[in-house]
C-alpha cells in the first residue's frame, strides 16, 4: 500500500516538474521571438513613415505641375489636392498656392480644405 502511495506521489510530482519545465521553455521561446521582432517592427515603422513622406513629396510636385501647366483640369487637380491636403495632411507652402488657384479659377473652396 505504501508503495502505491509513494508511486502515486512520485508520478504527481514528476508530472508537475515536467509541466514546469515545458512552460518555462515556452515562455523563453516567446520572449525570444518578441525580442527578435521588435527591431523589425521599428524598421517597418520607419519605412512606412518614409514612404508617406515620399508620397507627399511626389504628390506635391504633381499638384504644382497640374496647377501650372493644366490649370483648367479642375477634376484632376481637385483629386490630387484632396489626397495631398486631406488624406496625407500635407501643407508646406502649398495651401496658399492652392487657395490662389481656387480663386483664379473660380472654384469653390472644398470642405476638406480648411486652410
């Protein structure tokens, strides 16, 4: 009877120890993955920010070209302007240029243009 009791206690303790080591190993593995992913996430955030800046710069140039070369192409200019001013929150000195273009071309100021 004592042998059965000792065997049962040994089995319970043994499974507890095994469970402890498995859990400990899983936690270390998760920490390791998180540590490896953190620098990658930072680099991705930086790339996304640079992408947004590049898009804003290119769109600003397109908008200036359109307002200068094809000032009567209102639909295209308004599409570019909405993307630049509203979606990308661009400004720089273009808000005054765009406001001037609106006035010169008798185009009503859009709701999204709050400058």
